[in-house]
C-alpha cells in the first residue's frame, strides 16, 4: 500500500534506537521482553515526541505562507519548548500561550522557551481553559493586523497534520521489529493530547505493523482519549482524502493519572529513581514515569499475557524533571 506523505522538514534525529531492557525485563517483565523506543533521543533540546509532529507541522506552515507559530500548553509544556526551538531553527516567530501563573524561576522547558526567543504569555488556569479559543483568535488577528500570518498549532501539535509524525515512526518500528526479532508486540505510550497515540494507532494499521497500541492517559479519562483519537483521525482523513481508509481501534489504560496532570505520586518518583539506577534510563514525572508505572501494573495483572514483547515509547520530557526536583528528595541519597 503506497502511502503518500506530505512534505516534512528534517528536525528530528531519526531513526531512534529500539533498546532492550535486560535487567528491567528480569525485574518487572513477568516473562515478557521489555523494549524501549528511544524517542527521548530525537534531539538534545528537541528531545521527545513533539519534534516528530513538528516536522510536518512546520513544513505545512511554511508551504502555506505562515511566518509565525501560535500554540499553547502548560507552563512546563514540552510541546511549547519544542515549538519555540524548531521555530527559531527555521526562522519562524513563535508565540506561546501558557496555562498557569508565570513561575518565579526560569527553569526546565520554561527557561528554554525564553532562550529560544519565543513570546510568552502566562494566563491563570481557569481563565485559560475558558478563553483559549478566543485568545488564539485575538492573537491571530493581532499578527494579521501587523502584516504577519500566524498559524494556530493546537495543544501538543495533536491534529491531522501532526498525526503523520507517528505514522512515519511506525515505519521505523517495522524495521526495528525485524532487526530485534519481534513478531508481535504491545506498544505502550503516555497519552496527553492524544496525537502520539493517534499516529501510532493509524501507523500500525497503515503499515501492518504486528502490534497493539495502548495509551496510558496522564490526564482526563479513557473516554476522553477514545474520542480524541477518533476526532484526530477524522481530521487526518478530512485533510488527506487520498490516504487509505483505515479503521482505528484506540485502546486506553486508565487509572494511572493519580492526583492530576503533572502531579506524580511518591511511587512514580521512586520508580524513576529505580529505573535510572537499573538501566541508566531517566523518565519524567509528568508523562513517561506515570505511563511506565501503568505499564508495569498492567504487566503484573496479566494484561499482556500470550505476547512476549512489549515496547515502551520513551516520549521524552527530561526538562520536566528539573522543576520537580523536590519530588525526588526521598528517592536519591542525600549528600
Ligand atoms: C506531550 C508528551 C506526551 C504525550 O503525547 P501526546 O501526543 O500529547 O499525547 C508524552 N510524553 C511526553 C514527554 C510529552 O511531552
């Protein structure tokens, strides 16, 4: 099946490695082999999953005459940081609308946003949730009045354009599977705005990758992500009517959000410490730490029985570790 991709701009260091976690498999695998797709290695400051989507999003922006990217997220958004840096690399203006009060300290992603020269506005959370659509329109009009053209990139870059990022990643996984001798696998990813899950779910179907994709939600609930994957898929089909029609079956592992988005439990901090020491692999407390914890709980409960291989997608997030440093105080031996 010939799949016609839209143009992309090479921003990500790909293909990323598929790495076997020997000691983690022994410790937590219950007979499964645990693998990690190292999408935390897509770049240094461009680390993580968002840059795969931005390869297609920035190409779309430039090909359609936009000179500015307007996007939004939490104060420590990885997506906003990646957009700020990609925009700077390509000579596009970047304006970030952030949910939450400005932190007293420049740290983590928020520091990198500023280093990359993005324009940053922070809004009170309740106001942001209520007014984000109006804010997008208002700033888009503002740029229009100045003779600029600003493209709105939705939360996480999750839409029909961004979906291509992980559709393309599934081609890498095809070749990874064959090198690693994986015949059938479960793929587990953190899901936050749904785009990575949408791309993987579509990509598995389009490329006939022998795998089942599971999103571990780090906010909202299962129904939210079933709907989000369906609507992102519909957006993709509407924008690219010549792409093959596929039926997608999104799957969500709910129950690991804890107290809420970006609030990790002590167990998650401890798991991050354990895995760092065991494998030299560092997860983040907002996304990958929670998703990995969810994956281990599902392994222990027998969810993946009958299938030897489990592939965890490490979607990045390293800069979210530092602003949450106080959470690790009980996990690391104090000097
Ligand atoms: C954004 C993000 C996710 C979730 O990806 P979505 O495509 O938004 O669902 C997972 N992990 C990290 C580190 C992220 O920054």
